[in-house]
C-alpha cells in the first residue's frame, strides 16, 4: 500500500489487464444485471448505476458504493438531503450551522467531505448524473438538494474521476430523482417546530401509458436560533418523460430554488446586515436507449445562479458601500454507450463537454459598477471503461479517461479494480484509482492570490473491501480499508511579497469504514456505521471518528425511528505557530414517532439533538440545542 504509483505505473497496469481481457473474453461468463440470480435481485440496493453508468449488481463494481434508499430518506422527515447522508454514509461529513438552511458566502455551511477529502469542491454532486456546482466559485449547492425530489442516492466513497471528471476527486454523490408510479398521486408534508421553523412539501405525480410527470414544491423558513440567523427558501421541481417505444425514451427536468440566508457572524464577533439572496436553477434534456446488448444516453444540461451578497459589518464598524453580485453557469453535454458484445463483457465509452464560468461585480451604492470577472472555461473529455467476468467468480474492471482543459491541457485518469465472489454471500473487492480537480475560477482569476498558471490537484487511492451477508440475507456487513495520497494541492503561499495560489500541498489519509444492517424482524431494523480516519495533517470538517446507530420499524399504526451519532476529533481550528487547535467531540440523539389513523394520513412528532448537546461544526457558530417538530404526512 505504501508503494507510490506514477502515471507510467498506472498505464502499464491498464495495458496488462486489458491484455487479459482480450485473451480471455471469448470463453468468459458473467453475472450481469440481466442474469443476476433471483436471490440477489430481491435486494434493492444491489443494483447501482453510478459505478459504470449502466445498471449492474453492486457486487460487481470494485469501488465502494453506499446506497441510501427512499425509506431511509423519508424516515426522519428531513426536508434537506445532506443531513440524511451524513448519518447513513460512513466517512461522509457535512458542515451545519443552524436549525435549517446552509447559506452561501462567508459563514455558510453545507460543505461535504468523503474520507477527509472535500475542502473546496473535491466531492462532485450529481443530479441524475449531471454535475451540480457553481460556475465561478466551484462550490456545491446544498440548499437546493431537497428530499422530496429524490428516490435514492448512490455515493461513491473515493475517486470517481474516470467517469465524472473534475471535482470527483474525493467521491461522487448521485441524487437519482423519483419516477412516477401508474396513475395520479399527491403526497405532502407540513411541519412546524422550534424557533418559528416551518416546512411544507407537496408533490404531484402522473403516469398513464407512455407519458409520465412529477411536480414538487418545497418551502422552508426559520427565525433561527441566534439573532440575525433567519433563513427561507422556495424550491420547485418538475420532470416529464415520454416512452417513444420499447427501446427509446426521453425526459426533461427543471429545478428552481430561491432563498435568502442571514449570516449572524461568529458568536464572539457578531455581524450586522450579513445576508445572501440567491436564485439557483438547473435544467436537462435526455434521450435514452436500451437494447439487449447495448444501452446508453445523450444528455444536455444547463445550471445557473444569480447571487446578491451583503458582507455585513461587525459592531462598531461601518456599512460597506457596495453589494457583491454574480451570475454563473455550468453547461454541457454528455453521451455514453455501453456494449455487451458477448456474454460476460461490458464496454462503456463516453464523451463529455462542459463550459463553466460567469460574471461577478461589486455594485456601489451610487449605482456604479466595479467589474471583478467575466470569463468561462471549456473542458472536453473522452473515456473508456471495460468490465469482464470470469467463471461467475471474478470481475475485472479497468478504465482510462482523457480530460482536456483549455487552460492546462490534457490530464490522463486511469482506474483498475477487481471483485471476487468467494462465496454466494461473500464478496472481496480491491481497486486503485486516481482522482483530480481542475482549479476553479476564484483560484485562477479572482482576488489577490489568483494564479492563472495553476494545474489540477490529484490523488491516488487504494482500497480493499469485504461484503458479507449473514442469516439468510437478513444481515449485511461491509468492511473497507483505504489509503490515499494527495499531491499538487492548491495552497496560498507568499511569493514576491504577496499571497499566491500555488500547487504545493500534499496529504496522506488512511482509515477503515464499517457498515452493519440487520433486519431483526418485519417490525424492527438496525442500521449502523463507523468510520476511522487518520490524517497526516489535520484538516477542517474531517473528523477522526464517526459513529451512527439507528433503529427503525413499525407496530400496527405506529412507526418509530431512533438514532444516535457520535463525532470525535473534529478540528474547528487547525493548529499553527500562533494559535492552538480547537477540537470538537459531540454526541446527539434524534427520534421520531408517527401514528397513522387512516391510510392517507400520518401524524408525527420528531426531536433533534434530544441530548441537548452543546457543540459547533463551524468554528464560532454554535448549533442549536434540542429542537422539536410536529407535523403530518398526507397522500391522495
């Protein structure tokens, strides 16, 4: 594991394994998604698409992939998706700062890391496979990820740059949207709780013959648990689909979110008039095909954002004479096709094109404008992924991506791995992969440290896993060990007397992740996970220990959920020559109980942080104590 792979090593490994494919393909046999045994098919989370873009059994994908189902998403009645993921996915951590809402700009939360990698925009968020990030600053868009729009989530815990390119350096979170069931259905939720917090959600779905559609609307608002920490959002989503014939279908979707978030500043240095107003949107159009021996998709997408920011001022200071404004975009097209030329083989080829960027300026109180940036960047990529099964036991998976950025040129991204089904209930996995991240617009061109000559950051990741099913598939255990080295990281250093973004940083992370799910009976299920992360150099928002344990079930007309979470070794402030580190450990308990008097109605009460723990995730921004909500779910 300590051996350092160079690009030459990767290419030699790729070529060697590819030769094995060529010589053995003719006699190979495979357990594909279409030929998986009925016993394996009855487990919902076995089928995934994020690992190679076509539906395959999860045991065949060498990478570690977590699946969060719709039942798990709905269990806690959360309106925002990220808090659900932070409990259900080992090694994944999300920063928070209040009752609801994450915000943007200074004092915001919602940054996401996997295995300690995520600072900046190193974990890629996908919406049905299309990338979601702000075109200028490159950050995620946490307030737009609503649970009402999502059917399931697949998380690649580790680099996924082979298929998804830049920003997938640390991993991928693919939010797969809901598909309507036959007929017309209306579902909704209303809840009210502490600090004047109100949440409302409703969706209408329709499917008749070849036409289907879904429309949803969400609104959240809160006064906040601190002065000047109010938040409100209005979120709308629509999706329509049409089956052209048995082989071809098309779909289109659009999401719009408008929100206002206040920034109260650090507790010991409060801020006045700090706020963000934003409009975020995304739209896509897809054409999909599925034949017996091939399937694929063509997708065009466009993401945009409009922001107005007041940076506020501290008590005793003076108001600024300007507001920051920006318009950003992230647009492109993706095409891929998977081929199964003979039994046991799958070859996926794809092309991606993206253009991202935007316009930023300061608008003065006198009406004048101070230009900051107005630019864009083009990226083009081609990739090839080959998968082969041998003797219904061994699956080899290799791939190579070439991504060309008009600023820094071509980057080659290899990946190789294997999955070995030792027993029908036991699978062993191993993989080696590279992740990378292109510099964002801020790092290249904005503000004093800008450096237009920056190159991509990258890391090498090595991991092994064992997946075990016990007691007639009632219990699932997954144990993973990983080792990763990051290089070429962008840091701010002093050069010629001024700060400058420079490719100079490194890191070494290693650790283990454990997942245990046990269905004791129809009325009770246990879900738990643990992750341990060793970091050569401590990073913010990357805890050393994370533990989640939860019970979920029902008894007659009652249903319940109880979960406890421990986070240890979380750095709120990194140590330096002049300041000491601030390290946070905390434990919280969440619970929910619901009662269904009739089939169409469910009444519930839920509590968050029932242990009333005092803790912070963002330094200077204490989290609220116990928060109580009451509400109802309805369906028609």
